[in-house]
């Protein structure tokens, strides 16, 4: 698994924001945020120290997951709208000036962006953008509020809508319902789904992926960790208006490496299947480089790391 490195400017901006508070206060705030997530609740980010702790502990992973999803876009957006933006991860992912919408009026933008303060359940009149993103938003909303927000997000998406949710059974359930709604609205699924059929992942399984996030010294201090990285598990969906689906299978798990063969769990249009690639097979070299979450077969021109 590749490690996603934050832009140097973003790392410096987070450090500068956190420098206003003692490490002990930041650690206590980070613990409150973690406890809220363990209880299945959105954290309360009403104070400056809570927002700084959130930026230090959650913004890196949010950036990495959204960047991984955005790497699936087959075009370069000229405009980007992020709903439920928080500290503004989308401003660092978007290749253009982003419009950030959030109900909290106190976020300090760490990168230039257009900021709009609004309740996601009562959005103002917004202009359509090439890309609209909802990152770790649906799972924190009441279930009854999700369809309306998703309808509005799809209406505002001129070319693509990107959804990112926690890589948990609950996050996957929210993503499944969003997937069904978008297909009914005429969306074309570009990633990670290689087809437009009902999702074949069922039972105790759930479709999710992971990206490894580089941790700063402050990040380790606030989360009480010793490793220089953490693995962010997430679900995502990239829905398009006009672009045709990519049509290739998707690797759903870490490849199983054994002497003389590599096993892949693949999502195809016919369902989930397991494929064994043996040393003598033409795809052996590609299988050796394959990673969880890659399309399969991976084409020679594709960069292993996407745009992270």
C-alpha cells in the first residue's frame, strides 16, 4: 500500500494552526473527537482548539481518501463544489479554486477557497460545478435527510459527483443506498464499480478500500501512536453524467500471494469472483504490481499511485 504524503503547504498550515494551543489541550480535544466517533456521533467543533485538533488528526486522512477517489476522474475539473467541507480538504484536492459549503461558520481556510456557511439540509441557491463532492457527510446525517441532499448534490454536479464515507459496515450501507438512488437518477458509475448492476457484495462483507496516510510528529502525539503512518479505510463512489464506465474489474482485497500464484478477489459485472494468476500467465507481471482497490487488469500506462 502506497503512503499518501500531504502537500508541504498543507502540513505547514496545520502546524501553524495548532501552534496556538498547548499540546495537552490539543490531545484532550482529539480524545473528545475520537470518543464521539466511537459513539457514532459527529464531533462538536465549536471551539478553536477542537477545530485545530480535528485539522491535525482528521484532515490528513480526509485529504488522502478524497484524493484517491478523485484520481478516478477521467477529466480535469474547472470548478469544484464540496458540501460539508469542514476544514477544506477539497480545496487541496481540487485543481481549481474550490467552493466550500459547511454549517460551521468558524473554519479558518488553510488554502484560498470560496466559503459559504449553510445548513446542508437547507442549502441556498448554488451554481452547478463540474465536480461536487460529499466527503464523510452522509453517515453523519439522519437517514431521512440523505436522499434530499443527494438529489441536490447530483443536480449541482455538471459532470461528476464524488462520495466518500467511512470504510465500515455503516458507511457502506449509506453508500449502497446512495448508489441505488444515483443509478435511478441516471448516473453512470465510473469507480470503484465496474458495472451498473446491483452491488454483488453482500452478507457479512462490505466494499471498502484503504490509503496509507503519513503522520507528522504532532499527529502521533495527539493520537497516541508510535507509527509514522495510519491506514484510512473508506468507501467511495464516483458517478458521472456522460462519461462511459471504465468496464474493468476492481480488486476488492489485498492480493493473496502464494508460491507460484497470486489470488485476486474481483468485482465484475457478473458478481464477485476469485481469480488465480500463475507465473506462466501473461498477466503475472501486472498481478505482482496489483494492489487492493486497483482496476484489473491494470494498463501499462497507468501510474500506480494515481494523483496522490
